[in-house]
C-alpha cells in the first residue's frame, strides 16, 4: 500500500483578492503589516546587490529603478 500523499499547488495563498486586499490594507493602516519594510529600491547599477540580498532573505522584494 502507498503512503497516500498528495501535492496540491496554490497561487497567492489561494486568497480571494476582493476580500484579501482590503484586509491587508486595513492591517497596514493598523501597523500590523509593514508593506514598506518588505520592499527595497535599488538603482540599476546595484543589480548584483539586489540579487544577493533577495537570495539571502535580507530583502523580500527587490525593485530596480531603471531611470
């Protein structure tokens, strides 16, 4: 007999955006979900640093400025 294991994929935590996004915004307003601390902006010249910090977990969402 097998182990009866299964693998189920999910996208975005299987949330319903119409309900989930307003909830996240409410959490942000209450200081419970710091969006601004999850994002770090880098000038394009620092692309290698952005890549390294993203890979190490030091930065959650690296955004390159290409201006």
